[in-house]
C-alpha cells in the first residue's frame, strides 16, 4: 500500500529518531546523513552515541519518562520526520508475575511511548510540507515467536496503532517498519540468520522515499510480506469503512 507523495526528500529536513545511540537507530542516523538533512535530533536514554557530525544534535529522551518526552518536544523546533525506533526485548519469563512485568514494560516501550511521543511532536510535525511518522515495529507483529511472547504482543499492538494513526491523522504519513532478525545488541547470541542493520536502514529510507505505508527491510521480513503483506493492506482498507457502513 502506498501513502502517495513518493517524492519525499530528506534534503534540508529535520528528523527526530529515538534510540539513536546504537543498533538500528544509529544505522538510520548514518543513512539519513547521506541525504543532506538539516538536522537529526538523535535521541538517547543515558549515553549519547559516537557520531560527532555537526548535523546530529544529541537529545536526551527516555521514552518511558513522560517528562523527558515533554521536555524533548518543547526544546525541538519543527520536524518533518519522526522515527519511533527505541525498543527492548525481554525473553518470555517462566515466572508468570515476572512475565506480567515484562509485558507491562514492553507495552509501555512499544505502544504507549510511541503514542505519547507522536502526540507530543504533533505540533512540531504540523508545519512540515510532508509530515511523516515511522514506527519501527517488527515482523513478529504478525505471529507469535515462542520465547518472545510479550515482545510479540507489544509489537502487534504497535502495528494496530500504526494503522489507526493513518486514519486518525490523514494529513500525516504514518509508516510501519517490520524488520526481521537484525544484527544488533538485541539479538546478541541468537542463532538466527541476521540482517545487516546498515542494509536494513538503507531499505527503510528507500521505502520512505517510495511512499510505502509498510516497509519490510530485509530478506526474512520480505518472506513475511509475501505471506501477509497484501492481505493486511486489503483488510486495513476494508475495515476502514466497517463502522461507517
Ligand atoms: N534487532 C532485531 O532483530 C529487531 C527486529 C525487529 C524489530 N526490531 C526493533 O528495532 C528497534 C531498534 O532495535 P535494535 O535492534 O537497534 O536494538 P538495540 O541495539 O538493543 O537498541 C535499542 C535502542 O533502544 C533504546 N532504548 C531502549 N529503551 C529506551 C528508553 N526507555 N528510552 C530511550 N531509548 C531506549 C536503546 O538505548 P540504550 O542504549 O539507552 O539502551 C537503544 O538505543 C526496536 O524497536 C526493536 O524492537 C529489532
């Protein structure tokens, strides 16, 4: 599904990325720098990343702290592109009480935080000629991965929220990114075949340029897209009119 406006241009644009100090967020920063942005507000929780490029402005933003979100949004001027990237993965806990805690934490990080951040940055996005929000979801939004149950639930919620945002804010492009296993700290010790984060970041940026609503940025993700991609896009369009019929 395309969101139109495939000529999205990063030149002279202002970008905000959460969790930009390492992993996929750092790869997205490096990739976006190749397209001459005006500034990248690079979010970090406690330790800024390594880049000293003058177009990177490190910005403290703990996505789990409401005051931190409010402060960051108040200190940053207009932006064109907001990327909700920060995330965590706690493996399924054997102890049900611990698993409930894990689920709460990941729902906070992957659902409530992105929604709060989007709301806080709406005024900053409204001035843009091509306001765009990108939520980094996961291919695990489409089926449970044993051992990562709470993570999958939280990413499924973010996927549904991303679809909802498209209808709630038709003036803004809302994009879901659905990576497969990728070589970052999050997958340390994994036996899965891992995608290269720089290649995934390049594919994500290309997908944004192409006006895609959903971006599957690596081989494993593309295999998922071949199973669910058209069906999910078709259902989203069909359900959009369900309650108004
Ligand atoms: N790697 C994969 O296989 C994979 C697959 C699908 C989707 N994803 C998604 O891709 C996104 C990036 O993950 P990654 O693979 O790059 O993981 P990563 O290397 O573990 O990096 C996670 C990033 O999120 C930040 N973060 C976590 N909690 C935060 C908080 N409360 N406030 C601010 N920043 C916070 C981390 O900051 P700190 O340095 O402060 O911890 C770090 O910058 C996540 O949403 C993840 O779910 C990853």
